[in-house]
């Protein structure tokens, strides 16, 4: 599974920095490794439904707990990176970043959330539907702010890939919500392929960061 590749790649960075939770970068990369670990558990859970229990994956399911749970360590890691280097963010880049984040927020609150609220879904489904885009926006915002700091710098390449992977993950989330609402989702759909691309780019981003050290 490519989620496992992202975990291994992040784990190599943890090994590079050393698992010393008293040190800032060690804590950051421990958080980055926890995210893919949650994805891997979620993917194994989905595979268990399909291949061992031979039943369709319910929505929401146990897998969604881990998909959603992955946002927590990833957001913490991104926030720690941003906080550590926020002094290097120029005013011009800050303005561009805030504008990009604002545009993304407008799209979410104008199109995504109203569409989800119109669905006559059970409360647990509606809450799950709204949780994904909300957390996507948080992760995207932190990634854009961090990219603004490092773009063009010595460790800028991995940030570009990281943001690209996050954008792919967001696209996959929103497309999944759309096809799930329309009852057209099936295992192995194009949406699943987008998630795989996101995992692959995350793995590549983490690997490149290790090489940049």
C-alpha cells in the first residue's frame, strides 16, 4: 500500500533526526510519521471490509476515524514548522498566502458545505461530511503558510511536493463526498487512484526532504 510507503519515507526522516521528543525537529517528524500511520491503518481497515468480511465499506466507518485522525498529527507538525520559522515570512508572501487561503475558504463555504447541508443524510453522516472539508482547509492553510517561508530555499522542493500532495488529498476528499452522496462510489474508482497519487507524492516529498538534510 502506498500509505505504507509514505510512512516508511517519513520514518526515514525520523531516523535521520533521531527519535528525541525533547528536540523540536524530532517532534515535528514524529508527527509527520503519525499521519501516514493513521492512513495505513485506515487502508487496512477498508481492505478488511472488502476482502475478509466481504461487505461494502460503511460510511462513516472505523476507517474514517483513522482518516480523520491523521489530520491531527499532520496539522501539529505543519504548525510546529511554521511557528519555528515564521519570522522569515516576508510581508509580500504573507499577503499572497492569506489571499490563497481566503480563496480556498470561499470555495469551501460557498460550494462544498452548502451542498453537504442540503443532503438529507443522518446526523453522523453530515458531521463526517463537514469534518473532512473543514480539516482539509486547516491542513491546506498551514501548508501554504509554510511553503511561503521555504519556497526557493534549500528545503523548498519537499514543501512544493507536500503542498501538491495535500491538494490531491483534498480533491480526493471532495470527489469522494460527491460520489458517495450520489451513490456512485465503488471500490477501485478514480477517486481511489487520486488518493494513491497523494500517498505517492507524500512519500516522495518526505524522501526528498531526507536528501535535502
